[in-house]
């Protein structure tokens, strides 16, 4: 987990000269953007963990604000990338696709 100070140090707002005053709303926007980027980056891993851990595709789709067809397309892309990057074993990859699309006939 990142601390709030770590998020702020990564913010482009904090790279400004100390004498320059930045409106607090700009700082909050920058912090929110940092948080949003982290959430988006974590989404493929969390979706896979949820599905492999027993959550239904419908539950996961609702949690991430996607239609089921959109979740299936996303998981297909993400799982392939995760498998290529060594983040999913061949069995976990197959299990994940079976959960989302159903067993191959």
C-alpha cells in the first residue's frame, strides 16, 4: 500500500518550485490522478484474483462497472498479458478463461 505522502511525492504538482503556491484543489486532483492510475494498474490482477477465488463473472463485472461482455473481452486481454509476463501459471490461465467463458466444448 502506498502512503499519502508517497503519492504526493510522485505528483507533478510537488515538482514545482517551493515558492510557487498551488491551489489545494490542484493538489487533490494530482493525488486523485495518482490513486486512479494505481487502481487501473491493479485492476487486471485483482480481477483475476477475484475470479480465481470464487467470485462470479457477474459480481466482478458489477464491481468494476463493466457489462459482462466487456469484462470477458478485458479478461481475455489481461489474462494473455499476465500469462506472457509469468503472472499466471498455465493452469490458472486456463481456469480463468473457463470461469469467464465457460469450459471449452
